[in-house]
């Protein structure tokens, strides 16, 4: 594809991806294999996602929230570990904050504890979120920006995960934290802005139908999931890194309305659907604008976002059947 960059010299020849059957995991597995890396995946699902059957060297079924199960994993062969397993839907976190904390902190902690016990030290990429930043501060958000003290249960669970990671780093593990901003693209399921809007458009079968939306004037930082996967791979395979924390984002913000306009265009429904704001979908105190800086990551690995937003939305729409 025209937006590929030369790859870093691979440091790790075998990389383990937890949560490999998920949205990001599938793209990351393909990215690593493309670089000649042996990819092993871990998931709770009994079988590997069909589209990854020819991508992984091995697939291990494991509930990573169970310490005893984690100790049975043959981690000796692993030279890199990218921890994607966790809960990511912000809205759902309000209904069960204890579950989000248990999973998002426990998965990484169990893996790290096992690695220490087995005296193993692969490079670990622990995926946090840019939602840990206090939104009311100067933009772009950098790795040195202030952290939130009253974020969503999802954001707070990731902050606790980061603190746990710091403790394991102090005990000798090579542990890199990444804070991605919003990522979108083919395969993303409902529970996030783009797939939720798309589902409403698909449900509007006839011209003139009305769909209800929330506040689409707010602006957020969106990066194609394939660019995000490339960033994770760059960090996992880099020969050396000067920092233990990296933002991953586009460096700019886009309004929800622009996302809807692109979806309307790519589905051929521009001018056919009526849009109505539903007050029940509005979030109180919703922040008007958020975007981050990827300068540190760029300086370290040369990474920058390459896939245009229009291409991302087009590929997302095309990943569904043409009847959308």
C-alpha cells in the first residue's frame, strides 16, 4: 500500500499479543507478520478468529484474569508482549467500575508477576488510553500533560493499570506504556462513535428517515487502527527506547459531524437522511476539543499517521456488505 514506511530492525522475533481476537489485535497480528515476526496470540475465545487462521504461529486459550491459568502459559519463548486484553467501552464502565478495574489492572499484573517469577524479561507494551488526561488544559496533550482525577471508571482503571506497571518496572521489567487517542477503522464494533453512527445509517432503509444523534460538534483525535497497530509494532521492535511512555494519535481533532458527513458520503446517503439531536444522548460537561501530540513517538521511531480519514471511513464502510 502506498502509505507504508520502512520498518525498524526487528528486535523481537516472537511477539505475544493478548486480546488478539479483538479489533486492534487482528490488525496488529497482520502488521507483525508482515514484518517477519512470529506472532502468538492469547484470547478467552475457544477458537481463533477465522480471519487470523493463517496469521498466527500459535493460539493459546487463557483467561488472563486468573493467576493460576497465566502461570501455565509457556512464556519462555516470548521476546515481546503487547497487552491488548481488557475492557474498552467507556459507557459500560459506569455500570460496573469494579469489573473494569479488576480486568484492566489484573490482566497485566498477572502477566508481569508470572514473568518475574519465571525470570523472563520480554519488552512489554501495555496499552493504556489518552482518556487518562485531564481534558481542560492546553492542547495538544503531551506525555507531560496533567492526569485526570475524576475521569470515567474506564479511565481510572487505566490509571491504576499504569501505576501497577510502574511498580513492575521498578522490579526490573522492561515495560512501555502507550496512551492511544481514539482509533477507528475496519472491524470496529458498536459502542464507539463511527460504528454507532454507521449502524443508525444502515437501519435507515428509506430516504427521508430520521436518525437521532448526540452532540456532533465536539472534536476528538482519531487515528486509523492500522496506523495504531504500526505504532505498537514500532515500539515493540525498536532497538532501544529512551522513554517508558508514548502518546499515539493524529495530532489533530475532527468533529463528530465530519465523521457523520463522511459516513453519509461513503454509504451514498448524503441528503437522504434527516439528522435530529436527541437530548438523551447528550453528555453533560462534554469537552469541546481534545487532541494529542505524537512528537515523542515520531522522534523515537519515525512513526506518523499515514492513512487519511477519508480512506479509513471508506474501508470501514466497505468491510460491511454493499447493502449498507
